[in-house]
């Protein structure tokens, strides 16, 4: 048995989520699912209409697939997100104005979030926290003191 302490489900999910563009993939998947749910025509009618009717189901299904691929294979997120934006824009024509704009907006925002995600980026610090750290550093270093080096000690 390993000697490390057992991790709970929530911390394990947070660490998994931190290593991928989670919100982008989730929004793209939800956008595709919403567009699929707003389709009115049955599959028999779609097959009778032909390729135009089939595209109304095919594009949102591919959006769902790309959203899941972004979640589970984040190394290829750039290709998936660009393809996701193009498919989402295609649903404007093929699928009830992109699921009455809701699925269209979810897909575009999700694809943009996935495209802009950087894997090795440090967590952002809030402005309030940066100001608090700057004030603490100023209190440590008074004007009459010797200049500080990088470790916060006098040079």
C-alpha cells in the first residue's frame, strides 16, 4: 500500500480539472446537446429530406464529440476548438439558428475558452491579493533601510 494519504473525490476532481480546458469543453458539449434537443424533425423526415436535414443532426453531434475530446484529450485542444467554432457557426444555417442562439453562444464561448487555455500557466492572483502582498513588502522595506535582494533580505 502506498504511504500517501487518501485523496477525496472532490480534490481528485479538482486536480483533474486543473490539467485541461474544462469549462471550454463543457460549454461546447452543452451547446451541441442543446442544439440536438431543439431539433424538431424526426429522423424519418430527415432521411427523406436528404443531406441538408442530416446536417442538422450531424453538426451538433460533432460539437458534442469535440467537447468531450477537449475534456479527455487536451493536448489537441487547438484543432478541436477551431473545428468546434466552425461547426458551431454551421449550425446557424442547419439547426434552427443554432438552437435558437443558446447553443450557438455556448459553442462559440466554449471553443474560445478551450483555444485560449494554457496548460503551464500559473493560477491568477486577484488584484486585492497583489495589493496586500505589495503593502506587506513595503512595510518590510522602510526608506532608510538598505535595498532588498530577491529573497527579501538586505543586499
